C-alpha cells in the first residue's frame, strides 16, 4: 500500500464522515460489464441533510411488513448500531455495487436499474464524504441508512438491491472488507516501526550492553536478532568505531525486530484466511435465485466465495484472529515500552528521550517522563480487553447469525485504532532517543557478564560443562569477596581451582572478548549479526539512516 492508503482505515476509524483514498485494488474494480456505459438517467431526487424527527418517527421500517406496532424509543436506542458502524459505509457501498452488478448480469434486475443504483450509491458516498449525509438512528445501522437513502434518492430500483441478500451476509462482507483494509495499514505501520528501530540501531552501532534474565545481569549481548538491516554499513562502521558502540544496537534490535516480524506475519495470515466472500449466503441458507457468488467475490477482491452459507454468516474467527494479532503486537510493544521506561530511569540511565517525546510534572519541576512508552505499556491492556470481550461474546452462540454479533464492531474499531497509535508513537519515540554510551560502558563490569564464556572456555579444554560451571561459580565467589572482576584474577589463582586454565584464558574475559566468542547461528556474535543485518537490509530495502 502507498502513502495515500495510510489514511484509508484511519479515516474509517476516526472520522467516518470524512473521505479517504481507496486502495489500488478498489480503484481497479469496475461494477459495469466490459465495454458498457452508464445509461442516461433522470435527475436524482434531493437528499436533505437535516434531521426531520416527524418524518423519522413515521417512517416504516424496511423490515416492518409483519409488524403492527412501532418499537419503543428505548428499544430503538438500545439496538441501534449506526453510532459506530457507519465507519463501514465505504465497504457497504462497494458491496452493494458489486451485488447490483451481479444481479444485472444474472438478469435479476435490468441494466437500467443497475445503472440507477450505481449512480445513486455514488451520490450517497459523495454526500457522506462531504459530511452532508443524514445518519438516522431510526434506520438502525449503516446498511439500512444507505438503502433507505437510496430509496429516497432513486425510488423503485433501490427496492431491488436487496434481492438475494440479507443483512447477515452483508455485514459479514462489509466487516471482512474493512478488516482487510485495516490489516494492510497495520502492516505498513509495523514496517515503518521496524525501519525506525533499525535506524536507531545504526546510530548506536557496536555498543555492548548487559543482557538480563530475571531482571538480573546475565551476559553481554548484541541485540541483533531482528532489527539488524544495514549489514554492509555495520561491517564498515565496526572497523572505524569502538566495539562497544557496535553492540548495543544489536541488543536493541534482536528483541524488537523478531517480535514485530512475527506480528506482521500473523496479520498476513489473518488477511489470507479472512479473504473469502460471504455475500450471497443470505440469512443462512443461501437462495434459490440464480446468483453468481463467484462474480461478486472476484469483483470485491476476495479469493473465492465461502463454501458453507451457515458458516459465512456465523463465522467470526477473522475478528478474533485480527484482535489476537493486535493483542500480540500490543504485548510486544508493551514489553518494549517497559524496557525503555526502565532504561530511561536514573537507576539505569542507559537512554535519554528528547524533550519532544517527553512530558513533565505539574508539581515537580525537575521531572522528565517517558510518558509515550508508559502509555504504550498501559494501552496494551485495552487492546487485550477488546480481544477478551469478543472471545466472551462468541463463546456460547448457537448457529447461525445472532444479534450479539453487533457487539464485535466497537471492540475491533477500538483495538485497531489503539494499536495503530501504539505503533506510530513507538516509531516516533525511537526516532527521538539517544543512548548514553559512557554510562552503559561504566555499568558493564558489574555482574560478571563473562562468566558463561569462561565456562565455555573450560568446555573447549575438555572439561564437562557441569564441572566447568562449578569451577567458574567458585571463581565468581572469589571475585565477589574481593570486589573485583574475573579478568582481574591471576592465572595462578585460577589454576588453584583447575589446572586446565592456560594463558589464553584472558582472551575469553571482559565483555568485548566475551561478546565476540558467540558464534552459533542467530547468536550475538558480530559475524552472526552481520548475516542478520544483510537479511534485513534486503527485506526492508533500507538505503539510508
């Protein structure tokens, strides 16, 4: 998707009455048979953009044929969904255009009716995008609002549009189209965040930092695993800059990049599974009319129609998968936020956010808080809550469609809006932080980070690992009692615990030596990092910092 497409789902999410640029897929769809031209139609009737309570109260529901009483005001307000599902207007109009075109192709409506419907839908879409459309609560939802407005606009032809269609398959189609567009936008945002993190890494090339387990110092690490992209530049810079500078970057990148790539993969998988068309399933049993579901599926960019009509209207797996993908991404961003909040604290002092991504205190003049990442951490709870809401919603529903499904929209819209904001602000934060190299360097001696490398040294000399673990543990005890590092011990002191130690042992001690001893695939060693950088440079096509 291009830059224009980033506004697509956001406009639907945040301001449904505003227009957005459709994707290239949508622009390429024609709802007229090849070579045909719209017929000259009589002028459309006017559509009032003002509320008319008297008219609204007297209007018969489109489904009201068997009813003798009007619904009460409380029931109407309780059951309406137009207040939030109007964000689906673009998808609803697109689906109706494809449906009308198919009906005409199958001879179920005339070409003139089709052209009138398409023209009327275009006019309604323009009014919505100009914020001139009247959304009416008494018309319940986006589908009925658009269909009723179309009837007001073009008259009898509009009454034929719902042939071989139910709101059950209509909303399922609309929602799948919306989710598909939103997923495309989220994936672009994830790639933008990945790029920001890689660029941050490149600015801090080679800086060694302590790695943690149980929030206790463990080993010196590069964080290269995933955000490493600039292999050629990294290799060049490591020859010119200090080794310390080269390694922090990689530590940052390993944690975040792998997680984000998996997140993108989950969205891609979800998109592939949701891209099947429910339209034509009708209420649940299909129809006896000669429709062509493959035609509408193709026109709307779906892989093919859903095979089972009951499944088509009752399935909400795609909603749950999308919400789970959002939740998993939120968890990863929350962990990133937690780490950066800690690193920005006085106790760590590893990172300093710029003023542009920080806030202050109303009472303490000295405070500078990394609020964006705290809120990234906090908003993850909201995204996870949206998933739990829909999981609970679906757990006890019988086949096929149930009105409960109305309640899947707001959690989805909220979750997607929130995750997009979390991704965007994380990228913004990454572009506006600096790492305090001297502070980090001074912190490295604490914690005996090279102990595991020393144990590996003894293994290479032929000692069983459990024995080497014991020997090095005793040496660490000596260092703790003396307040020194392993590299400060003499060879003679080491030999008292094992005659295996030789002069070459000092090439394994100290964080710089230790880091460069890692050589297994995917590890923190510089050669492994270089391979991963090469992969990400090619994948993300990053050409500059």
